[in-house]
């Protein structure tokens, strides 16, 4: 039975290879990203950031020029996977505009591997995703922040309303 399952998975991977959502090149069957994009993401993930506001900083010695090493009210802490550039931007845009929702569980897994994200989740009772304006929600059909939040093992509540419609 296990051999049949392995053979079936190998045939499927050959017939329908997985494409990297960052660059659209073929990725290995057991990974989400191609080797190049995985390296780009790892480099961004390992870049230093402020412990309070998650802004990029030149080195771990600080202080942060954005928040001066203080939390940003009303938030006690902010955590991130990476900065919104390069491969991270490509991944998010492919979810938003190409509807590649299969990336969401993988991104959630990458998030919870981050110690700071785990600390924030452990200290949180619920997740409140950033809302979309009703026009954007209707146009897009989903809110990627809300969909991602559902993969983070906490109750998700829609406690905020976006009143102003902005450009994408």
C-alpha cells in the first residue's frame, strides 16, 4: 500500500509538476519554492528586525529608528515572516491576484516556525485580520489576511471594519 501511494505521488509529480509561486519555475515535489526562491526567502527571514515593531534594522544591536525600541500603540508586539519585498511580495501577490490559496498553509507554517511569531501567538487569545473595504472584498471575493489567519490555530474574529476604499 505504501509503495502504491509513493508511486502514485511520483507519477502525479511528474505529470503535474509543482510550480514555484515566486518565479513559476518547476519546484521539487516536496517543497513549495524552487531552490533560488527558498534561498531568497531565507535571507529575508534572517535579516534583523526590531523586536517591538518588526521594522528592518541594520543589525541586532538597535535601536530602531522607527519606534525607538518601544511598542507601537495599540500593539504590544508585532511579528513578521519577512519584509514585504522580493519573494515575499511575489508570494502575497500570487495569493491575492492569482488565487493561489494553496500557498496559505505553507506560509502559515513558515510563520509559526519564527520564534517571535510563536511568542505573539502564545500570548494571544484571538487573531483579528486586517479587513478589506466591502468593495474590495466583493471584487476579490476573499480577504487573504483572514484566510491566512485561519491557518494559525487561534480563533479568528472580524472585529474591525475598513471604512475607506483605497487603491490596491
